[in-house]
C-alpha cells in the first residue's frame, strides 16, 4: 500500500476591524505596532508554549487551528505564513492592503503545493477604496489555489458576510461569544472542518442568509436575553447528526459595505437541504429580536452625578466610564476630549484616570523632565470634524513606552490623571493604568474606550459601569450616515427580510 504523504495546510491572518467614519487611515505601521509575526516565529507563538498575540491573547484563532491540525497527527503538516493584526481604526490605506494581500498570495505560491489554507480574518475590514476587501482577498486566494483546494476562514462575530466571501471560502466559522472569549475555539472549529475535509471524513455543504438588520438583540451579549436563547439553539443544532457548525454574525455598524447586516451561516456534512433549513431558522430567530434595541447612554453630566452618588462603589472599587462615542476597539480615533473636559470641570472631588490619543502632544512632551509644569492643547486633532482640542495645565508625571501604545505621557492635572498615548488608546485592561504607576484601587473613576471586553478585565475593580455618550465616530446612530444600498432596520422601515436576502445572495425573486 502506498504511504500517504501528509496534507499540507498553510495558515495566515490578515485582520482588522475598520470604522468607515474615521479619517485616520490604518497603515502598515499600525500592524507593526500591534502584531506582526511570520514563519518560525509565528509557529512558535502558536505552539503549546507560545503566546500568539503579545499583550492580548495567549491562544487565538491560529493556535486553535494548530491544535486541530495536531489532533490529526502525522496526517497533516502545517505551514506558517504570516499573521498581521492591527487594533481597529480607520480604513486601511490602499498601499497597506495591497502589501498584505500581495504578501499572502506570494506566500501561498512559495509554499506550493498546498492541500488547504486556514485564514483568520475579521470580516469587517474596509480600505480607502474597497468596502469588501476580505471578499477581494479571498477571491485572489481562490484564483491562486484553484477551485478544489479547501479554504477555511475564521471571522469575528461582528463580521458581515458578502457573497464574494461566502463563495470563495469552503467553510467559515465565527466567534459565538460577545464580549469575545472564544478566539482559539473558533480557530479550532474552522480548523477541524478543514482537516476533516482533507482527510475525507467530511464533505462540507453550506448555506447562509443576509438580513437587512443593523441594530437589534438588545445589548447583544451572548449570555443575556435575548441573544442567549439564540446561541443556545445553535448549540442544539450542532448536536444533530450531520451538522458541522453554525455562526451568527451581528455586523460592525460603522462599515460602509453597501449590503451590511446580520447574517447566518451553517455547515452540514453533505446535506445542503439541512444547511438551508437551519440557516433560515437562525435568520428568523435573529429577525425576531430586531425590536430589542440597546439602552440609551448617559450624558457626561449625568455620568458624573451617578459616580458621585455611588459612594459604596467608589469605597470598594471604582466607577468605570466607557466613552461610548469614542470606542477604540470599534475603530474610533480615541482622541475625543468631551468626557475629559467634563471631568476636569465638574468632578474635582473625584480622582479620575483618563486615556487620550494624541501623537503630537506625546512628541511635544517627550524629553520634558518629570515634575515639570505643562500647559498645552490635547486631543481633538485626529478627527477635527467631530472633535476639538482641550487646553490642560498641570505637571508631567512621567513618560513610558508600552507595547501597542508606543510612547505614553502621563499628566497630573490635579484630580485627573491623563494618560496620553502615541498609538491607539485601546484601554481594555487595568494593567494599562497599573503599568503607568496609576493604582486602580486609588481611582474613583476610570475611563475606558472599549464597549465590551473591558467588562471582563476590569471585573476586580469595576463596581458601577456607566456608558457615556460624548458625540463621536461610534455613536450607534452615526452609522446611519453611511451609504447603504438596502433599507436597514432600524434606520428604515423593513417589513420582510427575505426579498433583500435573496437579492444579496443572487437568487431570483
Ligand atoms: Zn467583534
């Protein structure tokens, strides 16, 4: 009997979530600053003792894929190409996208012959001139590998599926937690389907639906009503024989893909009719929670009054304020000064920690001796149409260099300690403040610029979360400005999801 050679599967990541309203283009520098690994270094990072994305996750999608491949023993050989991930921001510059996309295609050609590819993407990337670059990239991959080489893709729960993406990929699996905590499991799910396909253990058949739904599902947290029941139903579906995987994508609001919306995607084993039935059922379930809208957010004045009244919360921990209009992991510039201005003006009895991105201010402050008086304008420069700089006076507390943030200058403004970052002010973990010498236990108020993940990381300190609306790129209704091609709930009246779904999937009415 002839010895089977191992199946050769390449793996790579090209991932970023873009905010089409942000004028701050994402460049290769942003990928370099956040995460870029290739070849042997990537392989080590995704191995048993590695750390996949420094400063963020020990094991993410690629580690999950490697785990699935390892479970197949000698039958599979994995080939690390590269992994590029940047913190959310504005659309990618054309040059940045072309460089990453060329690099992937060259990598595939150099690694030939390949039997399969695992590709980790976000699913809500845009560039300055392409609203579906992930579809473009997957189409290039498909043209390079040919029609028969299976390609497995992992996506964020906030992805939007395009027809091009669905048709170019063999299987797709997306996160099923929000805040996201199943990166590695998602990679493993997609990886297992890929390995099983290559080893002849499965013949994936897929179905999907695309809903004209922008905002629904309440807070959209997977463990709270109404989404909990839908995610539980997906688990039940997967326990049925013949069902390989189910995903529900809730899209990223500030994305200018013209056919944006929630989508469902189901993979079965050689059973297209079952895939169609389940994708349809999930779409109906998602549509049924469209009227549950997220809660309204506080104004800065109300937020400060609530923080002041929350004596017990402050005595046992801190009040955490999310600047919901300037959420960096949703692509906002992170330089909105309105909450800072309100805290400086109206919260002199509260000790506050505030982050702000301003590369120019960091440059101006670099080299200033610690303790020196400072008087300068900060913030409001990256998105001048939406923000304005704020003049602050105090002293320089210290300067630091932090992974992902580059240079950071901390100003002592009296009751406010202001951390000015050169890179995106992605304050998701309390370690950000701790590493700058700001003890979270001593704060009354800590400001974050993240929607969900910070809730997990700040758990030891956070006694009262307050979401504050300050007018910016990540206001929910700011997305309504974008040029969508279809009517979308809740911006427009939409009676039925099916006709739009059929158009999007290219099916005759
Ligand atoms: Zn997400």
